[in-house]
C-alpha cells in the first residue's frame, strides 16, 4: 500500500462499519450534517455566480436542508437547482485529491471550519442550523489549529471520504416524486425541478449526477494517490 493511504483505508472501513451497525449513524451524524452544509452552500454559491442573491439557508435535525435563493432566467434557476448535488460531488473529489498534502489536515480543516462559521453568520437563519454550523465550524477550526499533523490528516481524510460517499448515496432521494425536509413534504426534488425548467427527463439528471459523483470520487482518488509519487533518478 502506498505510504499515507492507510488513512484512507481506515476511513473507508469505518464508514462501512458505522453504516451497518446499530447506532452507527450517530457516529456519522456530524459528517452527514457537513454534507448537508456543502449541498446547501453549493446552491447558494451557484445563485451568486448566476447573478442572483441568497436569502437564507436552513439545516434540520434529520440532515435535510433548504437554500432560499433568487435568480432570473430558467437556465440560472436550473443551474442553482443542480448545484447542490454537483457541488457536493466536485467538492468531495477535491477533498480526496488533497488528502495526502502535508498541510491538508491543519490548513484544510481550519479553512473549512472558518468557512462554516462565515456562511453561518451570513446565511443560516434557523436555530438548529446555527447551532449545527457553529459547533461543526468551531470543531473543524479547532482541529486544524490544535491537532498534530497526523491526527488532523486522519480527520481530513475521513471528512473527504464521507463527503464523497454522501455525494453518491444521496442520489437515491431523487428517485421519489417529492423531497422531504424536516420530516415534511417540501416540493419537488432538485432533479424534477431541473427537468421542469429544461424539459429533459428528471431521471436523466439524477443518473447524470450519480455518474458525476462516481467520476469525481475516482478522479479524487487518482489525483490524491499520485501526489506523493516521486520519480527516483537511476544510477548507471
């Protein structure tokens, strides 16, 4: 096994274990909330990129969330609706690609924590969301600033693996007709919203986002695995 990949193997084994044992979901709960934050911030950033605005974001105890944005054209609205799943897939792949960088743990966790706190102040407006983003943001910031390099890299790698897994497994929610937020029906799913705007069947969008999540995970694994490969000069 290449040096440094043991962290990834342990992360994957823990994700599989906690996903399949009683009460294991409790251990993964903070990481599921992190994935929700990534998803909703993806919607928000896409709205800004398309010239729109962000009103607010909400996160809920069942790890669902909502982003309230305003954009003008149908294409802009479709882009924003796509950005939750697309953004999570791309971001998970990016984290995986950086997992073996020497400063990914310390600097990466600190930046993620600061970003969570910043977006919480700017956009999050419900009580649970503020507490969740605040606690996770402080925890990540503290981990980046206080943990030893090896420990911080382990946390970063687990976060990268869980985010990529979230991007893949969350697609199954799109194969219902209505999304559920905080335990209640909350309108059509993102895939159906994009289909309604661009007249391309919803299952093609859902399937495409699933393939994208797999591709980003694969690319992140490849890029991260290549980071530490050093070509040694031959002696002749």
